[in-house]
């Protein structure tokens, strides 16, 4: 649980996780554009998410594609979903 909470403490990682949490597969090139970040920065953040077990990666030629880990324990998935939902609600209230 500590690795998951540590991974979720960074706003860039939460944003990246919200993108891949839709169940689709997303190329690091797409994440770079959506996060407005360099490839090395996105890769570092995704490494933390991967090491926490939240996402899995698949190499596709020169790019890496990320998606939510389908084997994540349900209680951990519930924590991540709750954090992402709370953040989205907070963003809507502040807009």
C-alpha cells in the first residue's frame, strides 16, 4: 500500500494515471503531449507507477505503451479510483 500511496502523491503521476485508468492503452508519446512533459520526465513518472504495480508497459517498436494493470488487487484499484475521482471533483469545484 505504501508504494501505491507514494506513487499517488505526485500530481503529474495522478494525471498520467487518470489518462491510462480509462482501460485503454496509451503511448508515451501521447502522454508527453497531454502532460506537456519531456519523454524522460514522463518515463520517470511512469516507472514509479509501474513499480507500484498500477500500470503495465508494452514496448511497441521505439515507443512504450502503458495501460492500467488488470491484475491489480480490487482494494488497491478502489483506492486509486477514489483518489482520481476526488481529484476530478475538486478540479470541477475550483473551475
